[in-house]
C-alpha cells in the first residue's frame, strides 16, 4: 500500500482499528432533512466525538469550517431524488480533481445491487476505484437499497459487500442484519454499519451497534440515529463508547442518560 493511501486510511480508522463516521450527505437526495436543515449547526457539537465526516462537496464548502473539522469522506455519487422515479439511477457527480482540491481522505459512492441500475452503479464504482487508486484515495462503497428495505438480509448484504470489495472498494458501508458475522466474513475489506431509518428507542441502536462490533464490523456510519435524536451529543457519546471503549449496550445507555441529564441541567 502506498504512503498516501495508508495515511488517508489511518486518519479514518483509528489506532484501535475502529471508526465512527458521521454522515450528513442525506440532502443530496432528500433535500433539507429534518434536523439537518442547517448542517453546520447540526454537526458543531458532534464533531469532537466523530472520526470522520461523510458529506457532499456543496455542504462541505458552504457549512463546514475548514479550521474546525475532521477527516472528510466525500460523497461523489448522485443524480436522483426522493421525488424521482428510481433512487438507484445514480451517476458520478464529482471529479478526482475536485476531491484533491478539497483535501479529502476518501470517496463515497452508492451501489444498488439487484435493481435495474445494478450494472450502471457497479461500473460507477469500478471507474471511481480506477481513478482514485492513481492518487492514493480510498473508496467507500455504500450498499444502498433505495426503498426496497426488505432486501436487508444476510444473503443479499453478503453479496453486495463482496462484490463491492471485488470491484475495488477499500471500505464497505452496509446495514446490520441477523447473522451479521457472515456478511463480515465474506468481505475481505473493513465493514462499517449504516444506521438506516431512526429506530424507536436508543437501546435498539446500542444493541445493533454492539452486536455488529462483536461480529467483526470496524465501526459505524450513523447519521439520523444521532442528529435526529433529541439529545444528539448524548447519542454520539454513547455510540462512541461501544465503538472505541467496548461498552455493552446497558453501559452505553447509562452514558446516554448521564449526558442527557447534563444537557437538560445546562439549558
């Protein structure tokens, strides 16, 4: 591995081999997502507890202070929206030259296996990996499923992750599922867990994060389950305790409740 590639990955994946990525790229297809209407304001209290920020170039330039940030994973796929016909119909939106100007540590791209646009998005990943490897920039593939949430099972996610790794992704972001260890075991590159829609309780988040970490994930890429929480700093600190401090779900909940009480008292 060349020095640039190794250096960028080391900024993303911490010395313990784990990582907590904070995605705020949702607006590229959802528009002004709830509690992400002002992304700069949303992330300000959360950055100290994250290892990297997953973001589009537009929001990076407009809302992220270059003097006060974390390593950046740049979202480079898009071209569709929630009101369009098919979220899977994505293309590449951002050049390698732009990524270099923005001094990013990695590039993020979605692939939609099993959709009408499977071939297109997989070739997008291949093309991006070809170009990014020339400059020592790792690519994170996101195993997206659009609105077809029933596809989040071990056979499908194992297939997606393995294909993404085979085509050149250095890291794969995918959903947690039952028997998650089989997904990780079949993927020869590091796996981080996506959050998906916000769940009903904090404990549900802590439990799936803990289970995934126990079964081989190196970390998480969680957005809505952090910044849509009523107490986002409490949420990220609790999740960080699982990712980096080996906390169990019950311990994470205690951290959440403690920080929540501090937040309420300070208001």
